[in-house]
C-alpha cells in the first residue's frame, strides 16, 4: 500500500526510528493503541518551535528530525507518519493554510504575517477509516497560551480548535492543499516562497535559519 511505503523522508528503517517505535509499541497490540501512544509521544516529547526553517532536503527526513526534540508542525507530522508506517499503520500528510490569532507578535515580526503555510498534520488509517491527527502543539505550550491541548481518540478528527478556552479566536483554516503519500518538497518550498519571499531569500543564502 502506498501509504505504508518507506520513502527518503519517511525513512523508518533507520535504526533510531526502529528502536523508538519498538519501545513505544511494547505491550501494545492494536493499531488504535499504537496510534494513540505515538500521537501523544510526538505531541509532547517534541516541543513546538516554528522558528527554525531549512531548505536542506536531508533535514526533512524523519531520522534527522528525531535528533532535534523540537520542531514545527510539518516536522511533527512527518515524525508521526513515519512512526505510524513503521508500526504497520497507513499514514499520509495533509497540508493546509491557517491563520493563527494567539500570541502572534513574534510570528508577525519574523514572518510579516500571522498566516502559517503550509501547515501540516497527519492522517492515519485506523479501524477501516482515515482520521486526522494534529500533534503540533505540546501540552505545556497549550497551557501557556490558554488553549486546550488537542487530544486524539483515533476515531474522530483532531484538528486545531477555532477558539481558545475563553472563546477568543485561535486558529482558522483558510485553504486545503489536500493529502500526500510523500513529502512534496518542491511544493513546500514554492509555497513558502510565494508567501514569505524575503524569508526564503534569507534562507537561500544560509540554507537554514533560526528566526
């Protein structure tokens, strides 16, 4: 099945990934149990950090992302998809454009906008159906922002909430780019170039930049 394949990005035969997945899945038997455990490990053990962007293709491999212990939404989606495929659970990448309305001062200063694109999350095939899973924001960050952490039950879609705990606007989905069985690297770069041209020019000179 295409959504179970190993790719250069979802490189789950890497020894570190195999060791992590085997340990994570220990004593778990069903796809649902494994998916839930992997989701919460990725959500909380890799802290959310949207301020490190690279154009180096190799850095988008799951095996490289494992080394950082932090990452943006795409990093964490790629990790979850890779771990899921390594566990025999079909998984694919879903991309979208979103607007973030909470704690955006630094974001606007660095990017010039509060629009995040492409935003990435995972879709996992569990018990006969595809379910969306968004492990981007770790629990500690959500508590700091006053937003309920996104839980995942493996049965219903888990995507960003429209409002925070007080009813203020939190996240708005603007455009759906669809799903991908592999990381569409050229699309990612072209999309960022379209929306953040000055940033991409800076990264192009340095290859990677911490905003």
